[in-house]
C-alpha cells in the first residue's frame, strides 16, 4: 500500500468516519466488523501519540459491546468531540 501523505489526518478521518457510521446504523445495531474498524482506528491514533483520543475511541468500542444505550451515546459523543478537537488543533 502506498504511504499516506498525512497519517494523522488519515487516522482522525478514519476514526470519525467509523463513529459516524455507527451512529448512522444505530448504536445498538453496530456489527462486529464496524467495532473492529473502530478498534483499529484507536490503535492507529495511539501509535501516532494521541493516547487520550485513542482511549475515548476505545471506550466507545467497549460501550458498543454492552447493552446500555445511554452509555453508548455518552461515549460516542465524547469520542466525536475528542476527534473533532484533535483535528482542529493539529
């Protein structure tokens, strides 16, 4: 695969796109493949040094495996705000 010119922008974009897809599908209906994609996005963010952002994305992934829609929604919102803030501040 060719090198990504801006790995940080790419990773933030992938994470945000995955979170947006989860909301679009319905947080209670997210398939395992989407959760895997969100987990990979968190790993990529961690590798790039965005530890706190990665942790919020991981918390969202964990919430998707549960059965508390309020917790899912809170962790989704936290992850999205963190991703948007990281993108704005870079």
